[in-house]
């Protein structure tokens, strides 16, 4: 069975983002493809991959195609920003 590591919700049963976590022997974006598959199934707009050293943020709602950004740990967006 497939299961996302973390699903972030703004309200019960309203997921807004998911995070695929790897240990830091992996690259920061190594879990991104796996997370995108989960996001497609769950219809979640925002996807993150992390190795504990940072994040890769994938915005599935970006006009003209998805936008990816690498973020430092202290730059994780707030729930209000995502919503």
C-alpha cells in the first residue's frame, strides 16, 4: 500500500499539501516524484520533498505548468500562505 509521509490539511478532510520525507543521505528532492504520484491520487495542490536539510516545493497550480522551488528549512510556507 502506498502512503504519503505527511498530509497537511487546512480543515478536516481538506488536504492542501503533502510532504515526502527522506533521510539526509538522499538529495533534498529525491522524494519529489513519489510525492507527485500521491498528490495526483489525493488531488493535493502543493507538494514538498525533504531530506531534513531543506525542501523542494512543487506548486501544481502554477499557471503554465508546475513551478518548483528549493527552500531552506526556515522558509516553509505558513498554512495561510498555502491556503
